[in-house]
C-alpha cells in the first residue's frame, strides 16, 4: 500500500471515530441525538393504546416545585377544595389548579420571605404569620402535617381520605385557634391558607392558578384588559371574554 493510500485510510477511520464519539457525547448532553443514534434498533411503532395515553389537555406545567412529599400535597389539595369547593357556579380549587399555584408561591421568594424584614426579636408563642420566626414555607409544611396528624388522631384516617364533614371539622379547629402549633397560631395559619387559596382562584393564570381563567369567568371579570374605551359609555353590562397577561406577549 502506498503512503498516500495509507494516509487516506487513516483519515477516513479518524473521521468515522470522531463522528461516532461526537454523536454519542452530544446524545448524553442533549438527549435527542443519543435517542436518534441508538434508538432505531429498539424503536417500535406506536400502538393505539399508546396513542390514547397521550392526553393533549394534560397540564405539563403543573409539577410540584416545593412539596417533595406527595402525602403533604394531597392534604393541601383537599384543604383547598374545602375552602373553595366546586358547586353549581363552577369548578373548585383543585380543578382551578390552586394547589399548584400555592406550591409555586412557596417554592419562590414569597415562600422564603425573601423581601421581608427578618431580624429578631420575634414574637414568642402563638404569633401571627408576619411576626413568627418561621418563614411561610415552614409554616405551610408544619400546618399541613399537623392537619394530617389531627385527622389521624381524631378519625383514624389521613386528611385526604377523610370525608368532607370530617375535613371541615379539622379546618374549623384551625380557624378557631384550637390546634397547638409551634411559633405561630393555628388561626393565623388558617388565614394564610385561605388567603392563598383565594389568590390562586383569582390571580392571573400566568402565576399557576385560575386555570383557563375559569375563576374570572365565574365572576364575569374581564381580566387584564388594557383599555375600556370601546365599552365605557355603554349603559348596560358588557360581557367580555377574559384576557390574561400572557395574551399581550409576542408569539
């Protein structure tokens, strides 16, 4: 073999090696290339059952950011639903995505009291939420778990498995400040929970609640309307389709 032929063969082998290792490395980093390079050998045609499992209306943005334990989150769900239940007027807190709204708030600056003055001294004993040494995230975790513990001790079942009347009895105990909590009163925690639920129902969907603006639709609230010049002179009520802040973003 001549020297030129040997160099040509060596360059081809080198390019082939770099190409293959490059695809593999890129696949590990990005995922898509790896699947495209190695996945064909194992790929099967999608069955009808698999196609039916793909739910186009599934809320992929609704994932827990703060609550790491599912047991805590389902208690929050049921407590939220009792505070704002589904009725003839429209959906309740769960269908409106309120628990995920609260989860996102707790996972952000609000849950960490990041913008609040947090220097001692703090009020001892049954303090209000604003005077407690605990941040909102800790208050929620403690309150939710004590709600579940109370359900276990009183009704021998978890809060999410308790019936509606039992859940209401537990919530009323917190509201009436009949539950012992650390560094905050149970009534103050209940007020914080109720306020958070109402905010999740009526806040702009941009923040994770008020799914499909159904909270606004029940109140016939138009949402983030930039101007009412075209209807302000009307003598009758003007029903408008609600508008979210996201509707103003360039697409």
